[in-house]
């Protein structure tokens, strides 16, 4: 990605600190009405860019085209977002959102893990890819109606039994390529909170703007 395109399409945006949806300039660093009403399980979300053209095509190239060389750039964009957030306390550990077994076999890699590896190096945070387990395959959230996404992902995750010591009382960072409705990250955050995590923050390359 050339420097002019980076400057044009990856720009700082006032966002809700909890869900990273865009807000007005006067509301920067204030939680949006949706988060104040619904109170998702995660405590913060940092997003590098909007999920819109042309960056959406890069996400698709990584996820479905195997363009793994894009992952370090995604991680660098997320890193810049994190370092540009005043007073943000880094998590104790990073965990990529796990894929289901069938989808992992089909794809051959987990795009969230490919982004998490360089991000962990950039931030100096331990990466534990097996901190969370996805027991089975759910329908892709992109193919599920918005009002059914919560039920589609419910019960999909658990914390690895031998990883509880890395969760209790800790600040856990979840890494994914895209955050759309937030149900997947919310479900995973809830699992970590029930296992004793003190705080859960999301780190995503792109955030889908609300419709």
C-alpha cells in the first residue's frame, strides 16, 4: 500500500471508545448511545480504518485470497491506532479470534492470527493463540441476518482449561480483521469475563460503519 493511499484512506476518526463506531467530533472519547444502552461485554475497541472501499477489498484478499503479505500492514495500522490513543493501557496478553475447525481447514490459516503475530511484536505483548477455543463451526456472520447474529454465535467459544491462569485478573486483547455488528467479539469477551478477565479490549483493522 503506497504512502498516498495510506494517508488518504487510513485517517484518524472520532470514535466511541467502547465499540469504535464513528461519532461526532464533540463526542470523541465518549461512549455512544448504543453502548450506554446495551453495555457490551468488551471495554474498549480500537480500529484502524473504516471497512469500506477500497480497503474492504484488501480484507477480502487477505481472508479469501490468501494475500498474507497484507497482514503486517494491517497490524501496523492497528498499532498506529493504539499508540495514538492517549492514556490507553496495553493488555497483558493478545488472543486472535479463533476460527471453527472446518473453516480453518478450508482456508488454511486464521487471518486474525496473521494480524495478531506482527501486532504482538509491535506492542511487545505476549500472544497466546490458543487462549480461546471455538468448539464448532457456526454460520459466517456475514451471511446471517443482523437480528440473528447474536444467537448464531452464542456458545461458540470457551477459554482453554490450561489457560485460565493467563485470564484471571488480566486485561485481554482480542484481535480480528473486521468488526461489523460486534456480536462475535462481544460473545468472546463475555466468555473471558466469566473466566475472570478484568478487562477486554478489541483490536481490529477495520470497523464497519453503522447503516
